[in-house]
């Protein structure tokens, strides 16, 4: 049986190209998570010849983006049509990364830029603000087809749904009016139309009916607004709407609300700020790794962060991490499968980057970061299960630098 975790040692661009060229269905991934080097100036080797006239900093950003661009292009090729990619990044490259990903994945496919509070005390070294967060950029391969569900595994709090229909169904009211000031009759003219509602019964419709008054969408200051639902949707789902008198700055008026139902098993929507108390901290991540292998990697991610990411996708996804480092993604896959009976599979890739001479890792006998990745994935399999396998580079797929034999020329008839 295929192990839950597989590891490939190699430069990720080479491995990604082989995966893409292999054409094998198991080499298409529903979820990609990466945590690339952050280009802090020391960890990332930039090219001197790219400094140009923009100066060192601009050259460094350009070199970083040039390193990442082809990797994203091939990553997109191995991402399943309904898949999504999550990328960790800090302030050094967040802006450049977002532009780059807009180019490769399309601006319309940006699902979120999440703030991840991995260092709750804040960075105490250096001048200025004590930075306590970094980011997670989330893009779909195709936002319309993506299966990602931006909710946590926690259930919603029933207290947030305090209203009841006469037959006992719980709901809360959400304004049908679009409260985002960007949307108004000029920017969204088709969403500005009157509806009809009876404030006594609460009934709403798109045509006049006995007892109904005409209702226009307006902002609190009386300026015209637009609805969130089209007239066709309102006509289709009258049960999900209710109107009632509201008291605003300009006196009483009738407004329309969506009934947002408390369905059994409804999960909490994820916000775009993830706190360390929910997803762990870098300190917690170091402790997790220490318990398995020792203090052999400086900046691992906490497994709880990866489990939250995994929780947004179905439980049988194929996951790829091509900057695997200490193997956190693979570890989280095993924890998630054990917790919910899922069948996720992970492929981790890391290069044979030598560990720093004199570092804990080198002292513990890890000559390369790849040795750390495989040691953690093996230790996870030994202690928790799920199995572990390693795939030699030449079994991943055809060598991208090799030339494919030209197809034989067939004589044309006639
Ligand atoms: C920030 S670390 C990832 C840490 C990981 N998320 C964790 O929790 O341990 C980035 C990793 O990418 C690896 N790396 C850098 N360039 C690479 C390349 N071209 N191919 C494969 N791995 C690479 C480095 O060895 C490093 O381990």
C-alpha cells in the first residue's frame, strides 16, 4: 500500500519538472503547501549581477522572484484543477510574492492573504516594531472550481444564531444590502432594484403583493446602495429572507435581511487572522521537532498550522511540499489522518543543502537538510504509523534536461 508520506531528495525545480513530465495521476496534487526561504539577506544567495542600478535590495528581490517564478509555473502544472496552493512568507517578500503569484495563478484566484501570528511575544531583536506575524498567501488553481472550504473543523457557536422560526429553526439575520461601500448603483447597477416586503409578516418578494411596501437598498446615511442577491435569487429563495422595521440615523425604515440558518454540523468560518493559541507558535514547533529528533532545525512550522490548512480540504487529498525542511507537512498529514480517519498522502521534497558546520544538526550527524526531512518522516512513521517511503529522483519522472526522441517521420500519402 502507498505510504502516507514519500520523500524525494533533490532540487525542487528538477523534481517538479519530472513530476509534471511523468503524467502519472498520483503526481497531481490537490493541495500544495510551501515555506520557501524568506530572503532575509543571509539565507538566500542572490546574484551580484542582478544588483543593477536599483541597488542591492531591488536586485535581491528580483533574484528571489526569478528563483521562485519557474517553480510556481511548474507547481501550477501539477496542481489539480480543483486544488489550492498555500505559501508562507514574511514581510521581506510578501509584496513581491503576491505580485508574482497574481501573475502565475491569476489575481482572480487569490483566496486570502492570512496573517499568521507565529511569534506572539514579537521579535525583540533589532529596532522598531516587535513583529509577531507573517503571512500565508492562498491561491486556487481555479477559484470557481476549487474545493477549498474556508472553515475550521470547529462547530459554530449556537449562541450566534439566536432567532427562531415558528417551527423552531435557528438562524441569525444578515443584511441583504451590500454593506461594502465599493458596491453602489454605479459600480453594480444590476444589483440596485426595489423589492417588496410586508413588515407585519416579514414576507419579501420581487413583485408587489397585498400589504407590501416598496423597499430600496440604502446605506445608513440614506445614499443608494445595492443588494447582495440578484432579483432572480430573491425570487427563488423567499423563505431565506425576512423584512422588518429598523431605526437608523434618518428615522425608521424597512430593511431586508437574509436568514442565515444554523445547519446541523455547521462549521465556523475561518477568519484571516490565525492566532498562535490556535495554530501554534515557532517555539511550539521547535519543541515538537525537539521531541522527535532534537533541536536540529531553526525555523520549523507548527503541525497545528499545517493541520488547519489540511482541514480546509477533503480528507483524501494529495499534498505536496517542495520546500519540506524538517518535514512538518508530512508529520501533520499523519496526525490529521489519525484524527479523522482520512487517507491523505504527502510528497515532500528537499534539496541536499548542507547543514551549517558547528550547528546542532551537524553535531547530531545530519549532514544535509534532506537528512533531517527523511529522519523526521521516518520517526513519525515509526512512532505514529502511516508508513514512509523514499523515491529516487530517476523514478519520479523523465529527466527534464534529457531530450525526448523525435517521433518517427511517417511518409505522407498522396
Ligand atoms: C523555510 S525552510 C522550510 C521549513 C519547513 N516548513 C518546516 O516546517 O520545517 C525552507 C527549506 O527549503 C529548502 N530548499 C531551499 N531551496 C531549495 C530547492 N531549490 N530545492 C529543494 N529544497 C530547497 C531548504 O533546505 C529549507 O529546508
